[in-house]
C-alpha cells in the first residue's frame, strides 16, 4: 500500500511540475506581451510629441513672420521692405520672373534659415530645423498675364494689384515635418507705398 501511495504521489509530482512550468511560461508570455505593447505605445507617443512640436513651431513661427510682414511702418532693414525690393528686382530690373508662381507651376523660392544669437534656430530648438521659403505671384493666373500686367502697368498699383507674397514655413525633425503656407496680398497705395495684407 505504501508503494502505491508513493507511486501515486510521484506520478502527481511530475504532473504538478509540468503544470507549474506551464503556468510560468504563461506568465512569461503575458509579461513579454505587456512589455512589447508598452514599448509600442511609448514609441507612438514619442512620434506624436515630435509631430506636435513641429506643428506648433511651424505655426508659431509663421504667425510671427506674418506679423512682421504685415507691419505698416517699414524700416530699411525690415523683412517686408526687403521682400518688396526683391520682388521689384525680380520682375522689373532682372526681368527673369524666376521667383514668380503662377497657375501652372511654382517657381524657385528665396530660402531663409532663421537665426537667433548668431546660430540657426534649429540648434536652439535641439535638432528641429526651421526653413522659410518666399515666392510671389498669383496661383490663379498664368505667368504671361502676370508679366503683361507688370510690363504694361504705369504705376506700381497697376502692376502689382493682383499679386501675392507667399510664405512656407517648414519645421522638421527626422522623418516628421510640418509645413504652414500663408499668402499676403500686395497692395500699393497712391504714394507707391507697399503693404502686405
């Protein structure tokens, strides 16, 4: 009888050991699944944070740029004054219209990397690169119509009344990027003073 009882206990110990090992594997599999899902969520959260920072930086910088461009009183070193001069030079003096956008295509653009304290803004923002592109024209007209209006206009108001200054502010980090596009109508008053609205 004793042999029977010890045989039954030994047989059950083997089954119990297999059951304990099976439960351990189940807990390990569940732990690995939880670890993997937590890692995936952290990666997704990080990408969302980078994307949100890019969006906020591009939007904020575009807003600040717009305020600077729309200022009514210009100085010779103001951004709006420089843009007006570059537009005039591109269409009148050089006659190339290379920065002019029309309904068919967007021409080349002036590219500007913002600086602060002598460093590119990207260095200050810990790896976030900001780039600003400027071009001018009218996306609803053909280049020939724009050129004709400028060549045949008598005053700056006649020449530039239907044209716009376009800006694209792009903030990027790694694969994430956000772009904000704005347009400002060129208005030239009777005194040949330029405004962007």
